């Protein structure tokens, strides 16, 4: 059956033998196997899976009693919808061949699919686990939705019922809100690229505050575009929050996990993205009425408190009048003290003079002493007069300073004192007050209640 190009005949013991070389034997076995098993289906569990630099898949298929080497070249891998891995049970179709340099036989696979579960489901779980490990599903990466968006983006098919449901519900809940539609294919060839392009365009234009990515329900094959890695990464990279509204309540896609918010249906997403305008208007009216009541009550309380404080507040003019009376009293007492002192000194001087005169041992000494006493008297009198004048001048200076420091005197010159309400702190710096704050301004005659309308620092208005 096999031809040996270099046959070796040995006639020992009357037997003719054909001897093959190793290469010839392996080559003949390879031809035999490839002709006998052109294509076979095989079932087994993957083990020893590896990918060398060439990119080909090398692994073993085994069952309870045996194993076989398997290889899948790069050209066939593009048809796979999942990633092979150790421990995965698969069913494959291929041809049996022999690797001649090592004399081992193997199956070269042309097709491979998971056993017991569809390839799309396996690919879904693998991508889901990988993206979860990278952190694309974490809550800290989610973006909050705006309370009332200025503009809403809708990424969906322009011909399906989804876009009409979304527009109808949004217009019913919040009429006249701006909506921008990004029409895309939601299934089939080219759907992934159009969705990724729409998400990128949404962020490039930066006109929408939130976007809805939606389509109706369908099979796992129909939802493939929303289970693709490019769409997942485009959603994750979006700076604008995206609501995923794909399928029905029981359908979950990779887009649902990556999106900032997930709605079970496109209609639910439309209800989620905007509140009811009529309910907001009713709530605003309720808050407005409550605020007016509280403000009126608050100002009534402030007015009552100001009146109570005013009753216990001493008038500065009364304090100044009391000080003036005290100054006059001190001045009169000082004059009386100096007068009494001079009178006592004069009486004492006369008394001593009489005693000296009565005991006059030498008249000229008495005369001389008398003159000296008169001179001392005059000097003392002058000293008292000078001292008295200096004290009066000092009193007038102190009185003038007291008048200058009087708050009433400052107010009568056109100045005012500004204090905060209700703590009555004097305002010295514009930074201690805020816009629309009420202030009390004291003038020479009366008080003013004012409100801050603007603030200036070095001639520049503060905003």
C-alpha cells in the first residue's frame, strides 16, 4: 500500500522485509489519517491551553479516559464568539493530522463552540467578568443625573417604536424640553460602530446634560451590539451620564452594567430622566407660601426683639450730660480746695508774724523776715494762680477731647454707625456682611434699617 523509495530487503531466514525510515513512516501515517478522517466532530474538555508568540491556540482535549492534542490557527479564531480556557467543555470540528517532526498526531480545529451553553452567552459572561475586574461597573465611577436637564440626548433607532415612546413620555411629563436624537442601528452589522460614534459625538457636542441609550427587547443575538466591548468602553468614557434602557425588565446587557443608570424599559428611562413639571409647580407654590409665612413670622420676632432691646438701651447723650455735670462739680471742688488752702496759709502766716513780732529780738531781723515772708507769699500766690490756670486749661482740654470722642458729636457731623441685625455688631469691614443682609444705621436723630445691595473693594464691585 505504501511505497518505499529506498527499500531495504533482508532475506534472512527466508523472509523478505521492507524497512521504512522514521520520516517515511510518519509521512505515510499522516496520509492515512488525513484520508481516513478528513473532518470529524469531537467533544472534550480543554486543558493545558496556551497561546505562543505566533498567536495560534494550542491545547489538549480530554475526557475520562484519554486526551488528544489540538491546535486552532489564527485564521480560524476570528469566527469564535468566546475565549477558550482551561476546564471549558467544548464541541469542535476539524481534521486529524500528524506533526511529523515529533511523530505525534493532533486535531486541527476549524470550528469550536462551548458545550451545553451558547457561544454568545459564554462571550457575554467572559466580557462581563473582565470588565468588572477592570472596575467599569463600580458605583464610584457612576455620574449623577441632573435634576432638570436643559437638553436630553436619545441614542436609538429612528424607525423603531422606542423613540416614539420616549418622546411621548418626556413631552407628557415635562413639555417643551429640548431633545436631540442620535439615530443609530441597534442590531446587525455596523450597529456597534454607529453606537460608539453616537456616544463620541454626544460628548464632542457637549450640548446634552444626559442621554438615553435604548432599544426594545430581543434575543441574545439581537442584543449583541449592546454586549460588545467597544460600546461598553465608549459608555464608560462618556463625561455625560448615560441611562441604559435596553430590552425588557429581565434582559441585562453589558451596557446596563457600565452605564451610569439602568432602566428596565425605554419608557422607564423617559420617566427617570425628567420629573413631572406639574408636580414641581405645585411643590414650588407650597414652598413659596410656607416661605412667606416663615419670613413674616421671622421679621415680626425681630421687630419685637428690637423694641425690647431699645427699652434697655441707654441714650449716649445722657451719658455725656452726666459727664459734663461731673466735670463742673470737680472744677468747683478744685477751686474751693485752692481757696481754702490759700486762706489757711494766710491765717497761718499772720499767726506766725504776730508771734515773731511779739518775740522781736531784733527789729531789723523782723522787718527783713517780714519782707521775705511777703515775697514768699506773693510767690506762693503766683504759684497757686499758675497751677489753678494750668488745671483749668487741662480741664478744658479734657472736656474738648471728651466732646470729640462723643458718639453723638460724631453723628451730628454727618457720620453714622452701622451695626448688624440682630447681634448689633459694628460693621468695620465689607467682608463681614453679605448681599441682601439687613443692617441698622444709627444717625444723629434716629435709626435706619437698610439692606446691602452691593459691595466694593478698592473701587471694584464684589460679585
